[in-house]
């Protein structure tokens, strides 16, 4: 583990007794590393050590304090300088503060207390700044395009290209794809790689909000606007000021709310429930759905005008079964992450286990693969995951069938096709298995010849 550097303080004071006093006071904090100098010349030689704070006497024997201050700020503007002086002159203090001094402290009975309080305040702020900077680096790394969507297949390369275009502009983005393909990760990556990354990313799952609360959740409400509205509420669009609002599962939005959302997108303003005042909004819109919104428009369950308003840059995430070449790369990524998080030795995959993964259709996509791999690591007894550790259902399953939310007629075709393939096109046997007449199967075959090729 890398040892964390201490907070470095340089004290420049020609009065030996006063210098030792300041050194003593500063050294009481174990986080501080203190050095002292009796003149400007010695101090400036040591300046390349880059202290965090300099306590600088205004009247030095070899140089004026303001000249030393100017050289410090020229060397590194981030170094904070405390000017300490016998003089209690407002004009002097103002000149030094304008030149970049952090504070001006006059030598008096309470100097020690003010001196240490100022040092502690700078230390606290500097520590917080470093923590924020470190967190920003971690977030940027976590949500880099390559870390958010793992793979090197042609479909994924196209996705990277679209994500980059989305991040560099303010265009509305619609992310489509089956459940578990990583739509939320793509939205986060676009936000954290955009100019808005320092501002909020507000995520709203439209499928999880009760219909009667959705308008208040998005646009906010005023006190007393409805039963239970005990106070004013700021909506998600206002919370996302300057940043991004991610409307997940937007295909689940009620038609009446769609009309209000359309107005918000067109006018770039909201009106809280029970309010009259229009509130300007400034946020980037990213929406996602596992539905085909074009088909929903035809059914009348999604407004056509809202569809075209959202239809800016569309990123369609391919299902895992359409990017088989990425599957083992993703599986190894999940193995390494899970083993690291749980302090376990990294395991491999036997050839048989790899083959089993590649044969599975993964109706739950990346989410299903992640769960499968994590369970397999836990069940593994050796240095490699055996085929038997992979809990997969390769037969027809309700989960697999329901992924695309098809019509009953489409499901009927899918089921019949599956069982015909399973039983070598034996219509009589399939009819018995499904409890339907042979004529029903023949009719469906006749009406959909291309589907059954």
C-alpha cells in the first residue's frame, strides 16, 4: 500500500522565538509535516519541494514579504500563503490578499489559535478536494466506454462510435435493446464522458413509479396541491439542472403523462403540480426502452409526436446471442471482478464450460451471464469452472420466450417452431405434446412459410 503523504507546511520567520512557537503549534497536528526557515533565500531554495501551505513573515531581512508571495504564486498558484505581520494595516492586508495571500494574520495574543484554525481549515478543504478528484478519476475510469460495454465485436465497435458522438453533443439519445443488455450503463457512460459530467445524473425508472405519482415525481409539486402534499417537492427535471436526466423504461409511461412530457421537451420548462409558475430546465435527455416504440405508436400506446421528439440519436444494443465473439471476454471480466471483490483466486473456464456458454441463447443477456458466472465461481471447487457448475437452462423456457414481449400469435409460432425442431418435424407428435389439432399446426405452417424454413 502506498503511504499517504503528509500535509506539508513551511514557516518563514526571522524571529527565532516566534518561529519556534509557530512550528510547535503546527506540529501538534500529526497530519502536518513542518519545516522552518529564517530568511527568504533559504525558503526559495526549498520551494521546489512544493509545500501545501507557507506561513510567511511580512518583514524578512533579505526580501519583502509581498515579493516572496509573488514568487510562490508564480511557482505554484495552488500553494496557500498565510501572511504573518506585526503591522495591523488594512491597506497592507488588502494588497497582500489581492496578490494571492490566503489570509493575513497579525501577531497578537490570539495568533496561535487563529493560525492553527486556519491551517486546519486549509487542510480539511485540501483533503476534500483530493477526495473529490480521486472519486472523479474512479468514476471516469469506471464509466469509460471500454469499461461500460465489454467486447470487441463489430456490433460493439459501432456502439462505441455512437456513444462517443452522443457524449460530444447535446442531442437527445434513445437507447433500445432487450432487458439486460446494459442500457443504463450506456446512459451513465454518455453522461460521465460529456461536458455535463460534473453535474447531476438523475435516473427515473418509469416502470417503478405508480401512475398517480409519476407527474409529481418528474415535475414536482407545490404544498397542498393534493392530499398528502405536506410540502413543496422538487421534481427530477429540476434536480437534473445542468446535468442529465435518464428516463428508463419510457415505453411504460402513461399516455396522459406523455403529453405533458412532450410539452416539457418542446418548451424546456416545467410547471409543478398545483403550481402556476413556469420553471426553465437545462438538462440533457437520455431515454431507454426494451420495447419497439415504432410498434407501440401503431398500437396507439405511445404518442407519435413524443416518439419523434425522442428519436434523436438511437443506440440499439444487440442481444448477447448476436455477439457470441464477446461472450467469453465478458465472462472472464465477470470472473475477475467477482474474485477480486471476494478475495478469491481467479479461476478459469474449461473448454466444455466455454462451449456450454456459447451454446446458450441468454434471454437475460449480460445480466443473466453475470449471475451465471458469479454462481459458477462460488460452486467451483478447483482452478477452473467445470461445465456442471454452469446453471443454464438450454431448453425452451418462459424467461427466454417472454424477453421480446411478442403478441400471442408470435409466441404461438415460436412454440410450434421450437417443438417441431425438437421432434424432427413430426407434426402428429407435436400436436399431441401441445394438446392442439394437427390442422392448427398445418394452418400456421401455411400462413408463415418463411418463418418455418
